[in-house]
C-alpha cells in the first residue's frame, strides 16, 4: 500500500480528490480515526508537526561578527602598526596607543552584543508562549492531543474557536467558516464545504481544505490530515523564508564604503607624508626612522576616527531605546537607520491598515441610509444620516429593527475583558452585537426575546433563521442572509413602524440598494422577520418540529447592512505624513480587489482612478513587466506569498529601499527579503516576528511613520558627528603634513633643534581623537531635530553619507584649522612668518595643540548643519554643551597638571597663551559662517528661479 507521505507528495492532490478517496489513500476510517499504535508509528516516520525554527547563532559566532566591520579592521591594522613601532622603539613602557584602540574596539563589540540581546528579549516578551492542541478521533474516541503530535491520516474534529493544527481535507462541514487571514490575507472568514474542486485554484479558494495556522470562526467540521510540519502550506512559506537571502542594510553598506575609503586615504597620506619627511628633513639615524614610523602611525590615527564605531553603536542603541518607547522594537542596530532611508513602505491590509474586526458601517432601509461611526468591537460610535445625528423617526425605527433582528439571529458573543472588547464566534455576526450597542435602545429591546428554535445557515441556502419568544408570549421568526436570496422569501416591507406590501417597484429599489453597497466593497447581509403565531402549539409552548425552512416564507424585509473591515483611524494621517516625506505606500493583500481598492481610496493610497492589480495578472508577467507595473500600481490584491516576494524584489531592482509590514505567515518571506521587515507584535505570528527586523508592539501603522522620522533624525545625526569627526581629523592630518613640509618657513626647524621636528605628537593626536572629540560626537548623536526631516524626500540608494558637498566642507574646514594651528605656533616662536615670539618649541607646540583642540570643539556647532548657522538653536542640545565644557576642562588639565604634562609632552601656558589660542580657534566659526551664507544665497536664488519657472495657476 502507498504510504501517506508518498501518496500526498506524488500520487494525488487532496484538493482535487474526493474525500472518500483521500481517506482510502491516507489509510484511515473517517468514522474511527487512526489507532493509537498507527498514530505513534506515523509520528516516528513523519516527525513532529512543527516548523523548523531558525537556529540561533552561537555566542562565539556573534562575537566574531562584531569584528568584521571594515572600520574595525582598519583599527586593528592601526593597532598592529602601533605595536610594530613600539617594538622597534625598544618596547619600553606600555604601548598606550595600541591599548586605547583595542579598548575602543572591545567597547564597540560589547555595545552591539548587549543591544542586540536586549532586542531579542523584547521580541520574545511579545510572543504568547502557549502550546496549541487539537481534537482528533483515535481508536473511535475523541481525544485532545498537542498539535505537534498530529500525523497524516489523523481525523481532525473542528469546532468554533479551534486552531487548525495541520493541512486537512474536509469530509464533513456544518456551517463551517474558517479565518485564513494569517495565511492568505483574506479579511473575511472563508466558507468551507466538502465538495471536490475539479480545477487548480489559488490557496484562498480551496474551500474543501483547512490549513495549519488558521482558525475556525463558525460551525463544525471533520477533516483528514493530509500533510504536517514543513509539508503544510505554512511549512512551504517557512521553506521559502529559509531560501530568502537577507541583504545588508544601507547603513551597513555605507559604513563598509566609509571604511574602505578611509583605509585608502590612510595608506596614501602615511606614504606621502613619510616620503615627504624623508625628502625634506632626511633620515640620519635609526631614531629618525622610528620617528617617521611613529609619524605614520599618528597620521593613521589622525585620519581614522577611532571612536566612530563605538559612537555609531551608542547612537544607534540610543535610537533603539527611543523607538522602543514608541512601541517599535528593533532587533538589529543597523536596521534603525534603514527606515529613515525607506522610499517605499509595502503594507499588508488586514490587521495592519485595518482593524481585522468586521464592522457594520452602513444600514440601508426603506426610509434612507444610516452611517454608524466607530471601529472595531467596542460598541461605541455615532449613528448619523446625511451627516446629521440620527433622531427619532421612521429611519431610526427601521435601523433598530434591522440591527435588533441581526443581533438575535446570532450565535456570536461580545464581552469586555480587562478594558478590551473581545468576541467569540463569527466576526460578521459579532458586528451586529457591536452595532446594537451604538443604536440606543436596540440591545435593551433584544433582551426581551428568548430563542426557541433555529434553521442553521448552509452554503446552499445562504441564510439562517431563528425562532424567538417575546416576554409577552409572541413568537417571531428572525432571518438574515445573502440579501438577494433573503428578498425572495419576503412579501412585505418595513417602513417606519408600519408594514407595507413589497411591490415590484419597492423590490427593485431594495435590489438597487444592495448593488450600491456591493459596488462600494461592502459585504452585505439582508435582515427580515415575521410574527409566527402558528409555531405556538397547544398551551402556547413552541413546537420545534414545526419550525423548519417552510417557516421562512412571507417575511417582512427590514433592510440591508454594509459590513467591512474598517481602516484604523490613525492610519490615514500617517499615510499622508509619509507621502509628504516622499515615501510611497503600496498595499499588498490577499483580499479581493474591490475591497482592497476601497480601503486604499479611504486611506489616500490611491485616488478615485486607481485600481488594484490582482495576483493572477502577476503570474503572467516576467520580471521586466513586473518592474514596469510596480512603478505605477500601488494596490496589489489576491496575491500569494510568492507574489509579495516578487513585488519586493522588483521594487528593489528599481533602486527603492523597501520596508515591508505584515502579520501573517504569508508575509514572512517578503519581510525577510525587504530592506527592513516590520512585523505586528500583537497579531503577528512567531514566524513573521522571526523574519522581521523590527516588531511593532502596538500593531499601529502610525508607529512606522514615527520610526521613519526617528530613522531620518538618526541618519542626520550620523552625518553630523561624521562631519565633526572628519573636520577635526582633517585638521590634524593637514596640520602634521603642512607642519612637516613648511617646518623651515614657520620657524619649527630652528626652534626644534636637531632631528625631526613634528608639530604634533602621536599621543597628542590620540588624546584629541579619543577624549576631546568623542564626547561632542556622541552628544551630536542625540541632537534634537532642528529642521523637519519629513518635508524632504528619502535619500537615494546611491546617496552617500559623506557626499561631495560634505567633502568640500571637510577639506575647507580642515585647511582652516591647520592654518590657524600652525600660525598660532608661529606666533610664539622666534623667526618664521610672524616674528617676535620668544617661547620654546615645546611651549609653541602646546599652544598649537590647544588651538587645534579648541577649533575642533567649535566645529561641533558648525557641524550640526551643512547650511544653517551655528547660532540656530544654539542651546537646544545641552549634552553638546556639557561635552564641550568637559573637553575644555580636560584640555586645561592635560596642559597644566604635571603628570599629564609628562605623558603628553605639554608645557604650562600663560593667560596670554590661552587668549591667543581661543581667539585663533574662533576663526574657524566665522569662516564656516561665511561659507554657509554663500550656500544659502545660492540655494535661495535657485528656489526663486524654480518658482518663477512654474506657470501661474
């Protein structure tokens, strides 16, 4: 006999096979189920009904990963060079330079590891750690077993509220509806039946199957398990997830590029300067050779901002903490900035843009239309007609009857638990209970009725009816169902408090009302009723046997309701803000095109002319055609998981930085492939959270826009401290270079005595980079938003953090810093360009060192903006002021305290020295202010010219 595994994989398709044949192939008696022994044997053969979970990288691998960054490798190279120079010099004392750089490297690695571990714990805290169970027939008896123990051939017994534990073929279904949003994206519960499908159909249309990870919202059923674990549809998505390559983030690319670029610059500068020194001053002894090597190390130290990796990690970590307070949990530090770069946000509809809570928004009766406000299951909202509050009158009376009948002919329950409104049963039925709470008096009137009979819903009849007794003894039949079907059972119409004949004209109007609601993408349900005195037997007791389908004739048509999964109220303004920031929003959903288009229009994703592109069309497109489509289409409907992945890939091929949101298992592969995947923390599945780089703890789309703003601010701040660090470092490099080249002109050679004369020592350069530079740089990492970052388009995928404009600024500022530093030294030295000085070379070098530090600190205020004045929002960042003041105090200490004077080869300075240093350092501010003023004037002229070029009107 063919094994179930072989049969299901090679021989037959359970979707297109009769249920009896499925039972035969799977080797099971549907009425008794498997025996316990057979179930155990199959469990051993097929393994647990579980999805493979991602294997967490071991600690050692995660530690090693922290040292693969190009900037870190550059620092490692600096450590090696420093140690070589220290050994050549005689290995005396401690290699301070190497020790400090190693400390920075270790600090950076520790920060990254700690923050990523904290993010993992935050994500784990969001998960609901409960084991699912399933009801099965085994040995002819009903058993409840862990869903992980299900095997092919098991007979699932399904009831309302159950989680479906495996993919299974139905052979019995009674009013069965299954919520498949987590798998297909379909917002409405899907009606299931046992009929065999004779054609290949999409996952969302397989009405004879139930699938792992979905939930029974109504009715009962029995099904034969056909596949478990990774062989299920959910497993197929998990497999796709394993095969999806995770691309590096834009920030990782940028840092890698920066590391490579700085590496080349370091090598070039070191070689050029060492050759220059050898040619200009000569190398007359081994000591001179060691000095030249130390100079090479000092220039490497000067060119590379050693604190950059640690500062970058700290800034990102602080950004992660701020985002976590806004309910956005970022799992990886480098992903923080990616959101700020996002040019497209691809979003699922159900549960992300919408509440995933079916809601009655419209009631249409003979007297007009009632709109019900409020979203979700909270029974709160205004009832209006034509924008005005609904008052007493015929329309209110009709609406109360419609909602009252619908809430009585109902098997759902609505309850408030811990301040949250929850439902049990079919969401569509629950919508009537919610609406009853919004129409004053409706719920109270319904409380006077008790159910005494039922004709259940079936897919053939497309309606249901219940019999109820009023407290006064009256018996009524209450019906609801597909409006056009229900209308055929009606002979009269409710008009206010009166009942009139349902003539052809009125019937045609009712049909037109139904059609109008359908065209607006509402799901429609009709409601009708009638008094039923014939159901009362002798003595007034109900005669249940007499209540059947024949009782559903001669009904009074009350009206029709429009039901929809409504948009979250906070989403529309969030989308508007995203559009203003140049970010395109694309809806990708498994829902029907009409529903998707309606929601997209309501939210402002598309205009009235916009349409939804169905997944069936995507199947017929090659990659070039799909790339053409994603340029203009903003709504994709009825899509499968592989479609979502193709859409994301097509957008990325177009040069877009893509953020993808979702909550269902079907979203996971696209989330992993996107530049940043965003999972819903409440409604999201564990598979989705594992694939995502960010998790929304509140499932609020608006949180994404807040995160985008935060990401843009973080990138701005990264540019600020990069600008500051490179301003200072370029000043240091040019000071050493020009100080060596023009040593004779500036009087250094004469004052410095025999041997090589260097304007700065390696220890002094290291002091500036690691002590005075790092504090202000870190403070700029938390600089508040000065300009509105959401009024400009996202940066392009090829835009660099350090662009040509910034390089010009870095070169200009570095040149100014080097000139004022060398001139300060010249002022205090005899000879040179500025005669009259009387100080020693060590004192002049200390003054130059101090001027360089002060100038660097002042550039921190320049670096806060590429174009705005340093005096704009001057006191907005108290951390920056604190860092600058602390750095000044440290510089005073290193110049004035004897132990530090020995360590850093400094001399005490007089008040005159300090004043000259401060005055010379301030020049860098005024030069930069003039440069920025010129930039603003040029940009202003361009803006005026652009405005004049636009035709009026």
